[in-house]
C-alpha cells in the first residue's frame, strides 16, 4: 500500500483557508457548510478538492439571483 504524502502542503493551506471561506458565506449557512466539509473529510476527499468546493460556494453566494 502506498502512503499519501502531502508534498505541496495542501493540508496546511486547507486548515488556514477553510474558515476564511466559510466566514464569507451567509451566517445561516455556515454550520451546514462546516458539516458538509466534515463529511467530505470523512469520505476521504482531498484538501484541494474541498478548497475548490468552498471557493465555488463563495462565488455562488456572492452572485445574486439572476446573475451569471
């Protein structure tokens, strides 16, 4: 079995940026997003993939209805 090695330091970047992304969301959505992130971590998703999901959520939340 091959062990995963984080040569790019993505775990550290994830730890620093996850809360920053979540703080940009609406307050009523933050707890749900934290649970979503926890579930993804338990399922083995990479830090890079979860960061991508978080940046997408922030982008979507900033665009209002009807905006693309």
